[in-house]
C-alpha cells in the first residue's frame, strides 16, 4: 500500500508522518482536536470524533494500513476501523496496554517481574492494599494516565479516602514503590515476518512524572543489557506484535522490573533520530507496511533532552550549540508541562 493512516496527530504522529514521507509513502492523520502538530506535515488530515462512524469508515477506505501514536483509542472505533483495514500493532497489544491491571497481569503471566500491585475500586480496597503492599506506594488510575497524571504517592499516614478523591474515584491500581537505582527503556521493533530488532537501552530521568532526559548508552552491566533485550523480545513475540514498542524498566539489585509498556513509538526513543541510521519512526513505518526492519545499531552516544513549556526560551541558544540537533513540534501555544520539542546532543564517535 502507499498511504499510511495514523490515529493521533501529536508529535509522535508528526514524526511518523515525516518518516513515512521519507520512504515514499503518504500519510493520513485522524485526530479529533483542531490544528494537530502532525497536520502540518501529513498529506491529509481528518478532524473528527472517534464516535463519528462515517468519518472512521471514510478514513479507513482512504488508507492501506492503520497505525497509531497513542494507545487509548476507543474500542468501538477500533472495531469499525478493523473491519476495513489492518491495524498494526494489533488489537491484543492495545487491549493489554489500555489498562494498567490487564498489562501487569499479562507481564506477570509471562513470568516477568513488576511492582507488587492490587486492584483498587474503593477506599476500603485501598486501606486493605496499603497494609498488604505497604507504603511508600503509588495509586494510579488504570486507564488514560500519562506524564505521571492520575497518580498519587502514598506514605504510611496517607488517608485512603483522600487518595481516592484525588483520582476522582476512578478504577485504579496500587503499586508498591520500587526502590530502583535508575530507569532504562528498550525500544524494540518486530516485523510482519516475526523478526525482532532492539535499540540499545536508554537511561531515563523523570522530573515531576515527565521524561526529562534519555542517555545512551545506559548504565547497565552486560548481563542486564542482555536481559533488557530478552524481556522486550519476549513481550513482542507473546503479542505477535508488529511495529515499535517502548518497554520501561526499573534497574534494581534484584534485576530488571517492568514498569510499563507502550505499544507505539516512545519519547525515550527520540535519541535514535541522531544516533542510528534508521530511527524508531522509520522502523515503525517499515514494520507496519511489511518492509524489512532497518539498521538500528547505535553509532553515537546521545543525550536526548525534552523541551517542556518555558524550555522553548532556550531554543535560540540551542540552535547555535555544536553537536546539537533541535527537533520542534510546531505547537502554537507554550504551556507548562507541555512537550514542545526535544534536542539530541551527540558525542561524535572517536
Ligand atoms: P508515561 O508518560 O511514561 O506513560 P505514566 O503517567 O504512565 O508515564 P509511569 O511510567 O507509571 O507514568 O510513572 C512515571 C514515573 O514515576 C516512572 O517513570 C517512575 O519514575 C515513577 N514510578 C512509577 N511507578 C513507580 C513505582 N511503582 N515505583 C517507583 N517509581 C515509580
Ligand atoms: Mg505510561
Ligand atoms: Mg512511564
């Protein structure tokens, strides 16, 4: 096929569109919100709600394959789209990752380690789980959370009723606090023929729940580097996955613990744009259209830094720095906590 449908018009959709274009494909964005960042670079944009059945059908008919930049697409919309065109990565990856409990059940079912967790629907559930799992712990809504939103950190004297109010009574999960030394992620890809390719793990630093920097290479002993890649491969194979996935891991003395997975290109993989011949966006496009996976070997050390909100004031200076690649998303209004762009600081090899 020659047109790729992308659900979601944020920066990830934008960078997927650019990669599609570079490989000679057209892209068509489906996005409910007005003026999406991806709309500036895509060949076509449909601005419609996920409840608009006619718009979904017309979108599907206009594309050859459908992918997405975020995992929270309503099931009803997916049903309509899937009746017309293949969705890659497939439905199972979405089903698993749309809900933190389903996701953790899936991961532990594979024999992988996660934080201890319990399902929370009421303040009574929470009170009980706080004694069983203990504190410190983190209450997270099961669905729709990102950038640390919908999360409450609990200490031993936290009031369960107040904590439940802070998540607006939403169906939630309590996670035991993992005493990690640092966080890493693996960006992994799987093609239509089942081949798997993993990028070098990156080390992630979060601030206020939002990714601040990713550094490659990550600090990891060789055995854990191997484990990280094996864990990611196991997850992709179990889902019969096609596309790129981000797997977030905690590094602990007891080994690697899976924090969460994202069935899409991932912010912690942006370093690949200036560290590899084939970056995560091109890799994802290759996978979903059935091309062979590309060369994702790292040729540079890279530090990726997100430009969040007022960080945009630093852009004039950053543009003059050597060995810095500036990537901006074309978002009109700067808001606190909003991801506006990122930079990749490259260390030339040798
Ligand atoms: P994302 O934008 O990555 O999707 P999110 O809102 O889904 O973020 P998480 O990845 O669950 O949030 O948590 C954000 C960060 O909070 C983690 O990267 C980690 O630094 C910290 N964190 C989350 N869960 C735990 C835990 N169980 N123990 C210790 N730290 C945690
Ligand atoms: Mg998340
Ligand atoms: Mg996360």
